[in-house]
């Protein structure tokens, strides 16, 4: 009899229902906030990669000596003015190394200073101190980006698709691809729920055509002093 009364007793039922519904509502609301922040990170990362690719196109290459490859390869097998042989140089900021495939052997030394220019901006080694868009780096757009999160690939397609020519004074004209790596999304509330903490930001790949692979025009007499001032 007493057990039957307990089962049929509805006192406090509303409190239980409210507790359950409020728990669900809090998870939904906090989840929405987290996902809105996720979309902000996604958009900021995509814009940062675009900025990084643009800086890389007009700055010293991360693969030290790459801009000299077009003149250095001129010899018995490659005549001046002929099409540039194909090559691919990939520079990984996490490992601080550059790997070379094709006609670029010996030009894959990692230049940390050149990577810092792309990530932190011209004349800077920290985030958030850019006083103009010209001086802004990738981490000025998305503050979580470090050199270890950036991968840059310089690609010279096989003839006749590639630009430039052997012996070109301004160096080769490869396509430059900038992407992100090893950067998980940051969650405030859902980090420990359903493995969200391990959700990685996509690579956000951006590819552009290089220009002079110099931090300033190689035709300027004061180029070296300008480059030194930028760094």
C-alpha cells in the first residue's frame, strides 16, 4: 500500500521536469555560443591564410636560396631563357625544415626569419602590434597562429605550364600555397563533450602566384637596407 502511494505521488514532479529541461536548455545555449565562436575561428583562420599567402608572394622565401635557383641551374643542360624545370619545396614550420623535390636540390634551408615575417608581419616578432594593414601578419588576423602552425609550399609546374625562365634575374615564379596544421578549435563549454577538444581547424589552403620572392624590389639600390629595416 505504501509503495503504491509513493509511485502515485506527484508532489515535486514540476521541480524534476524543470531541472531536466533547464539542463538541456543550458547545454543547447552554451553549445550555440561555442559554435558561434567556432565559426569566428574558422573565418579568422581563412583570412589569415589569405594574408599569409600574399605576404609570402612578395617576401623572401622561407626556403633560403630559392630565389637564386633560376640562375644557379643554368648550365650545360639548361640554357638561359629556357623553361624552368619542375620542382616543389615544402617548408614545415613545426619541424623548421624545408624539403625539396625536383630541380631545387641544395635550396631547401629553412629561414626562420622569413617565416616570422609571414606569421608576425613585417618588422615584427609578436602578434597584435601592427600599425597598418601592410605590416599585419597572419597572427594579427588570428592570434593563435604561430610559425609551427604554418606550412608553405613553393611549386614550379613542369613545362610548359610554369611561369618564369631559367636565368631570370628576379628568381623563379612558383605558385605559393599556404596552409594551417595542428590547430584544434578552441571550445569554452563543449571541450570535454563528444571529443570536441580534438576537432582540428581545416588547412584553409590558399594558393597565389609569387612575384619577386624579395621583401622589396631587387631593382632598388637601397633594397638591402630596406629589408634590414623590415626585419
